[in-house]
C-alpha cells in the first residue's frame, strides 16, 4: 500500500459528527494489517469524529466495542482509511503522542509508518485571526519499530532520522528555513520516499513479533 501524503487543513469550531458506515475492520497484528485479514468486523457501526484526527467507533450496544478495545487491536480500517489505536501506541511504544485519544490517522507501507494529529496554530493567528480563519497545521509522528518509539517529527528529530541518508541530511540542514514546519514536512516526505526505496531497509514485519 502506498503512503498517503497529508497537507495542512482549516477547521471551524469542532463539533461531533456521527455517520453510519457499512463495515469497520479490526486488526490485532501487523501481519493482519499487511495481509488485509482482520480479526473481526462490525457492520453498520457509528463513526464519531470530533476532528478528522480523532474518531471513535460506536454501536447501539457499545459492549462489543469495549471488548474489542480490551482485546488489544492495533488498527481499524473502513472506506480505504486506516486508523491506529492510540491505546496500543501508548502501551507498546515509548510515545510522544501521550495525549492522543481513541483512533488516529495511520499511513504506512511495508517499510515505514506514521500517524498524524492537529498541530497548534501560530501565535499570530491566535491573536489576530477570526475563529473561522485559523489554520490548524498537521503534526507528524513517526513510528520507529526498530527502537520501539513514536516520535513527533520536529526539525531535530528529522535530522536524526536523516542520518541514514547523509545527502538528505546535509541538504536539509543546509536550508535557511530548515526549522520551519513546511521545510520539515517536505524533507520528512523525502525521507519516507528514500526509506521506502531502500533495499537494505528492513520491512516492518521483520521488526515486530
């Protein structure tokens, strides 16, 4: 599966929305994720979203969902979208995403995976923009299976990731605006592309049980 690239977005005041979905699939292992063989599925549950970056799965009898959550599933999928279970991330990894709740957007291929979250608007926007004009940037969190950690992709952490690809690291650190969010995003996706094509890089399934 191809990694889906995300861009920044604008949101109005957050409101809960409920939609019905035909089927939601639950996965308990990365092997199941890559084989597209879910452990179980729910037909016509509710999808509750306060933002596109945090959703919950609900049913008329939520005991079913409680059982699934306690069973330790790692991800769900529906309509071609993937979400990681934040409880799994926080329990199995040294995790920067400690404040995450519920299900969070997941993007992955055979060698790399990351999740996304709403970032904070700039101080200038908070002070001077109208509520409906505030832009919420996207924060990226890289899932490092080798070192068993989930790290927010800051310019410092990106420089660490790019140590595997020295030419990219030198180009990134040589940029005048390398600390700026847009530049971090650009070189993070450069890293994703390079790591994906790296024949020496282990597959995720080689790094997980």
